[in-house]
């Protein structure tokens, strides 16, 4: 079978996203990190007026390894509360902060907000940061370790490995996450422990080449399926903390999203015919050898 064109090393149009072998290693011969200068932090937000300022405080206070710069991109997904007002006040309060605030005129869902953030990101790598305080920005440096060692192109933060704090909440949610990750792994041939994690770090030049269509919570299984089809992709997991919310505290994902996730796992494993944004590829060509 024909191998899927490798977006890591092959860019037929010769755009600025073309990656050389030297850049792919991200290290000098002496082992020091060379190319990662800016981390773009994409924050999709919908009706988070109570938490968004506190989250931005935590992100602002993080000092990244090797003095890597932070680019903060908040995408307000047409919130109906005062999220937009809080973001405006925060930007005025910290004019020197590298903060971009983007407002959707129509609600597009979490995936749609992430798509917007990816398009606006200028950092060499980007991370998706939920706005609900369930994930701790103080752990960015842990997620970046495999990247700074020149070992990883993509890093997932797993809520189900390591010895970090985890809030004890819903039994059936944990079972559901395990089942969804298991189903995803069956079709991707990966051994992830947490496909649905909200902490995902991508090399920007790679994620921009992936054709993404899911606008809501289907983003997680879609991006996992398509990333797994990239030849030579180096994917790592790192254990993270998890400070989960209850529904009374604002948690939004529900059982309907679980069924949508199953649908997306099957769709992108069996019927998906476009992985790269520029190239349409037959399903048979996507099977990994």
C-alpha cells in the first residue's frame, strides 16, 4: 500500500511551514534546544466569566523552561455571559502581555474555537488549554520535556498515569473515558491511556497540515486518528494533574458527546478520506504497514 505523504518532511508547495531534517531534531549537536522560541497557548472559552481571569493569571505566572515565550490566544466562542467583558478588562489590565482575544460571531463549539486558534498561532509548538481550571498550566514544562529533548512532535497529557493529584468524581465517566480510549487505540494502533485529554501539544507546522472538520467535542478522536496516520510521527504521553468539575460547577460534556465520540472514532478510522489539508487520500492508502 502507498504510504501517506509525510507532512513532517514533505511540503510540495515550499511554504514557510516546510521543515528540514535539521529542524526536525530541534537540537544542536551539543544537545541544547534550538528552535522552540514561542509556545502558543490556545484557550477555547464559552461562558467562562467566573474562571477565565483566574486561568489567565495562572498562565501568565508560568515561567517556561529556557525562557520560551508565551503567546496566549483566547477564542471566545460567542459566549452569552460576560466572558467577552472579562477578557477585554484583562487585556487592558496587562497591556504588555502577549494576549490575543478572538470573538466568534456564532457559536462553533470547542473544536471550532481550536481551529481558529491554530490558524492564528505563531509559535513553533502549540498547546490546547481548557478554560475551566481542570488542567494546571504549571505543568506546561512537564509536557514540553519530550519536545525539548528532541524526542516528540506531539505530547498528550494523561489524567490516568503518574502520581499527580486527581479529583475523585464520577465512576461512569472514568469507565467511559477508558472505553473511548480503548476503541480509539483499536483503530489507531496506539497505546494511549487518555485519548480524550484536554492537554495536547502539537508542533504547529504539523497540525496545520492536518485537515480538521469536527467543530465540537469530536475534535479529540479526529485529531488522534489523523495524527496516528502521519508516518514517523513521534507521540508521547506525560502524566498530569486533573482538577475536575461537577456539572453544578460548570462541566459541559455529557453522554451525548460520548456517542458522538464513538461515531467519530468509527468515521475517521473507516470512512475518512482526507488527512492532509491539501491532499485527498483514498482510505486504503491510510492503513499503516
